[in-house]
């Protein structure tokens, strides 16, 4: 995915399309761990589980703690699947 400036409604629509594509790719290639994201990420980081791609939810505090521990992860905006 390329990064570029977007302007106006057309640009916002393009950005939402890119975020939907990203969501689809994540859902196709990663295991959903729900609210257990922080726990699962730690297990992978510390070698307690085999490495794999995961996604789920975590609080701001949990994300801060993961970052402080050196766990590599990214937070992404989760776009809805369709326009409403």
C-alpha cells in the first residue's frame, strides 16, 4: 500500500477503500485472538508459542506495556467492511 495525501470526499473514499483492503488481508492471513491479544503476543514474543501472525483487541494500557516490553506490533484503524 502506498501512502499519499488525500483531499476531500474522493480522497476519503480512497483511504477507506485501502483500509478495507488492509482489513481483508489481515483477516485472511492472521489468527484472530480477540481480547487475548496482549497475552498471545507476549507468548509469541517470549517463545512460549510458535511465531504466527495474530490480530485482536487490546487496551491503550496493554499496548503501552507491550511496547515497553519490546513486543513488536502495530495498531491499525479497523475500517468497516461496507459503507453504511
